[in-house]
């Protein structure tokens, strides 16, 4: 199933937002530094996920959250204070 996911860096507190059809594989890639945008910025923790019927739906949600550009708004989503 396609997923939107949010990782949080344990060292900096920054978020990484992504989407995938194989969440376990993708998280493993992040932990092994196979993703340039998260390389050497971890360790990472999965802090949020949403499941979708199709990958395009997950990608649209990813772009929506990335457009917020607000650490506070993303933190509220992760903590269950907004949708």
C-alpha cells in the first residue's frame, strides 16, 4: 500500500516528508544513508504515516504538507493536533 510518511531527525529535530509503496524498505534506505537528502542527518525516527489507495494520492498529500513550510504546523500534524 502507498504511504505518506514523516521522519524526524533525532539529532536536529528536522523533518523529512516522503511517500512510497514500500514503507519498510524506504525507512531501511534512510537508515543506511541511501537517500541523499537524509544522508548524515540521522538517526531518523518514523513519527507519522498515512495510508492511501494509490501512490499519486500519497504524493499529492506529500506535496501539500511540504507546501506548509512550517515546522510548527508539521509538528501539530505529527502530534495529532491538526489534519
